[in-house]
């Protein structure tokens, strides 16, 4: 039996991608070429991971029809999955300028995931870490967020909440008034989306775990709306919010060693390699403020 998360994912795939295409058709009428067309159309619009998830869901439905003697053979049988690109190490780090940040967040305020993206920008957290947060992780007494979990992807493309890949990933991020405001707004927004015994801070529009594709799609949609308004911002993904947080932190005089612990990096060298491009301007400001009596 599929887990609750897996069922939610399949339900989403069905209603968003399968039902609009063939939901009103009889299973006996479906042909292989139609299934291939569905796969092709989805792969042209969405990531390979999403396309393969949709196809797996469709194959489960058709295989069940075979098992129940509704059809003799699945028209999706033998259709291969789309090859997913290998996950590359993030080498290009894109931080938003202050004006880009202002324009983007103003437009993003219209989106369901505004508070989620705000938290990424204000803390430098990774998507999986924010998606795994529970209200128990917000420690108002010590004034920190306890980051102890992250979202992991299983072999069947379902998601679950587990431990960070490294010990450095387990950390405390100090709260400030802006972060507290974001969390307060999210508590009001979440309302009755989750059952009473579910302590998660964030949920997808369907009540499941927030997927990175949903966040990146929300970012792309906001950028598209800005472009329609004549405000062109170079495309970026959610990782740029982490880079933007780190850049603002250093620009405003933050200590790189402290930044290392907030970001969950395993070494200071990693932090400096990624954000050293910000230091020349910071060094100039600090030198201008330095007073040495001769």
C-alpha cells in the first residue's frame, strides 16, 4: 500500500496532468501513441522528475486495469522513463541585487508560497530544510530555529522527512523580528490545511510536503509576471535565495565564521569560496570606518 505522501503525490499527478487529458476516456479506448504523446507534452513543459512521476502514476492505473481484467494489456507497457539529468554540484551562485530582491518579493507576495520563500531569503535555509520544519523546531525561549531534519527523496520518487546529510546541517538559526513575522503569517495562513496531529509549518497546496519543483515554479511564475510589467530579472532558482541571504549578510558586516554555522557549511573555506566575491566592497567599507591614530 502506498504511503500517505506517495498517495498525495499520485493524486496530484492524476488531477493535474492525467485527468485533463484522458480522464473522460474509457480505458479500453486508450492507445500507446496517446500515452507517448502525454509523456512528450509533459516532458517539454516540466522537469523529467515530474514527467516520470506522472508516467508512473498512469502505469499504476493501467496495470490495475489489467489486473482487474478490464483490459488485456497496458498501452503504457514498455514505455521508458525520461532520462533525468545527473545532479550537478552548484557552481554558479546567483545573488539578487537589492532592487531585484525588492521587486521580486513584492510580486511574490501574491503567491501561496510567499511565506516559504520569505523564510528561505531571511535564513539561508535549503528548501528541504524549510519543508521539514515543524512548529516544535521554533524555540522562542532560546530565540532560535532548530534545524534537525530535511526532506529526502526515496527511490520511488516519494518524499519523506529524515536527517541532514552532514552533522554541520544540524544547527540553530537565530530568530529576528522579520522571521518571527513570517512565521506568524504562515500560522494564520495554514489554518485547517493540515490535520490537528500534523505539526509541519509548511504544506503544499494539496497538504503534502512542499516539493522543490513547486517552489521553483512559483519563482518562475513571479518572474514571468514581472517581465510582463517590463521588469526583466535574470532567471534564478530557489538556491539564489540562499546566496542572496549570504550576500546581504556579508554586505552588512556579518562575520563569515558565523555565516558558516548559519548556512550549515562544514568548513569556513566552503563559505569563503562561495561568497568571497562580496568581500572586496565589504573590506573597503570596513577600511573607511577604521580609525588609527598616528
